[in-house]
C-alpha cells in the first residue's frame, strides 16, 4: 500500500476520513500519546468532550472496565482522569487537558460501547482551564490529521502492537 | 495517598513514555517473603512496584498468605461478595491495584509478582502480560503442571492453574500470579454473592471442574519457586540477586497496609457499592466468570428460572424451573449446546408459553455474554 492509498478520501459528511483502515474525524483534536479525542469547547457551556480514538481502542484490547473520576473533580493534563482495565491490566486514563470534570457518560457502564462507537461514546466532559494553551499540544487540523494518524498506525504495526 | 495517584502514567499503549525502548534489565531482585499476613501478601509487592517505579531494579517476589482472605480486582464491585459470609468466617477483604476478578486466596496458593519498568515491556497490554507471564510456564512445568496458555490463562487439561492480574502501579508494570497447589472450590464459591443456594452449589461444582489442579496431581511448590527464579532470570538475561525491600519500600508497604482494606478504598474507583449491591440482587441475570470462556449463570424471567453454564458461548448443563409451566424436561435438553441466534431458540420460542419463556431467558443470557457482561 502506498502512502497515498493509505489516506482515503472523506466520507459522507466530509469530517470523517478512513486512514489505514481506521476512521478519523477531522473536526476533533487528538492527544497523541494517549490516543484520546477532544472535541472543541461547547459554545454555551465551554465544556469539552473527551473520548478514546479508534486507534486507542484497537491497541487497548477488550475493555472490561472504564471508570472516570467524580463530577467536580479537578484533573491536570498528564495525570489520571480515570482508570481503564483491559486484558486484566489496569492503568490510568490520562487527562489530555487540565480542568474540572463536569459530566461522566453513563454509557461507560457498558464499556463495549466505547469499542463499538469510539466517536459516539464520549467518556467525560471537562471544563478546561487553559484551552488555548493546552490545545496547542494536541494534534488537530484537517491538513495535518490524516498523515499523523497514518504515521501512528505504521508505528504501532512496526512495534507489533497492531497486526501488519 | 489516593489510589488514582498510584495508577501513574504511562497508562495505555502509546501513552507518554510507554513506547518500547528495547530497554534491557540490568539485574533482577528476588524477594522471597515466605508466609505473611493477608494484607502483607498484597502490600509488599505494591510497595515493590513503587520502588521499581522510582528507579530500583526489576524484581521477582514470592509469598503466600498465612491465612485465607478475599481480594477484589481493582474495578470489581464489592457487590461481588457475600460480605456476611466473609465476616462470619473472619476473612479479611482487600482490594488490589491490578486487574482480574474477585478471588478467594489461601495458604495453598503460592503468589508471585513480576515488577519491571514500563519501557521494558511491549506497549500493548496483552503483549506485556503475555511476555511477563510467559516465563512462569516453565516453572509450572517444573512443579509438575505442564501448563499452556489457553485463552490467555495458564491451564492444564482445561483446568486453570494460575490466576493472574496486571497493572501499572506506582510507575512500574506489575504482573501477579499464583500457583494453585490446591483450590478450595467450596470456600471460593462461598465468599461470592449468589442469588440462591442452588446457584452457589452449581458455582462450586463448576469451579471444582475448571480451576486448580486435579486433586490427584502432585504439585511441587519448591520446584515451582526455583523454576520461577531461573526462568525469569533467563528470560530477562540477568543474574538473580536475592534481597529485601529498601527502606523506602518498607515505608510505602506500611501505607499500603492501611489503604488496601480501608472502607473507602474497598468501595472501588466507581464507588456506589450499595447501589451496585441492590442492582446485582435485583438483576434478572446473575453470572460469575469461573475461568476464561466459562461462566456460571442464572436468569429469572417472569416465573421461569434458567440455570446454565456458558462454555465457549454455548449453554451447558441447562436446568429450567417454571412453577407455572409444565416442567417439560425436553426444553432443557433442547437448550443444551445452543449458541446465540441458534434455530433451536426460535423453535422453542414458537412452542408453549413455558418453552418460550425459557428460550427468551436463554437468548438474554447469550446476548449478555456477547456483550462481555461478565
């Protein structure tokens, strides 16, 4: 597969492209280390929604439990937002932004939904404290995302995390 | 010390710092704690993880609990347990910071823990667990249990001989396991909440079939311990160095002594233990995972009670109780071996009311199993 083939054209709504077999939404920002997506702040509440991107879901394995901190808890970028268990392995879900947890998706009681619909199943809503500053450290932009995502898939394949 | 703070980054594959750097381990500390109290059998290796996370060399630890107790996987609800039974039997209840189920532990189980820096193992969880658990296979063989990986578990002839869990604790990757020298199925089933005596009886029977070595198999724990040290030293390419906890780890162990059985920590990261308990008792479907691919279940639908095991997605040992129905034994027989979407379910659904209720109960259980409900 050539690099051009790896990045397919937009799907119906123009905001979704298929990259190396994974769907990538171009209207979201991505935390590159944890493979979390971050939606832009809501116009009325200022909250941002956070979820796992499809590559994050794929490389995590079968998610058995996903728990986010309580509403009202302040989280800092790079520190635990919650915890996740897959393959009997427990680790933190790392906050992509500093802020206060405003909502936790009740759908997390069935973690399978995150796997089946990564973009449709947000994990938490956070009111960010430093959106302008911290969002600059996220990957975003329709011109940049497909190539970045393709590089990530190739890296995971090289490391053996994803099947070739 | 909040538990979330102990689940330090890196967390998931690709998380900061978790990318495999091909790091080699300079040495392997070997710590044999012998028989210790229930809480020490957990706190010692939690502390060891914090030490490795701070830069101490990788470690292999061994211990066994001096008394029986119960351990909850980090995310498991307290509602898994029959707390009244635990209290009556004087069993301490502890929560651990690694994954896996709610388990009964006793002195006939030899625990081992492998603790390494995150960059010494693959980024993918399943690969990391397999890589860190893999060398233990040789030790099981040395103990007289020629185990192979079966659906991610070490098993001999369909019997799970090693429970395991894993996680990122205090900045280090930990895989914990145990040699089940003998498994007390009745005690293990007895500490779990079950909706009725028959469910518990069936659960104990299922555990006796699937967990622990066959009672006739000799198990050599000493050979296991020696095999474990040599297998991990060889796998890591290092010389084992016996030793003990550092002063820092000793201090951290004492903090874990207080944390792991504390009421707040026992409620779990999601909290709401009372809610979970109520929901579990009212739920129409009760399941307990016995081992990978084997679940014991009870479903109540209207007046019908369906009892069954799910083995590889198929119903086994089906019993249907329907006080309002005609108790046709053919219904249970027809459900044997059934999988989700099976024509047998449709055929039963078109039968009489009793058969239809049993088919509906079976369908709900199979759908729940597909969804990973247990």
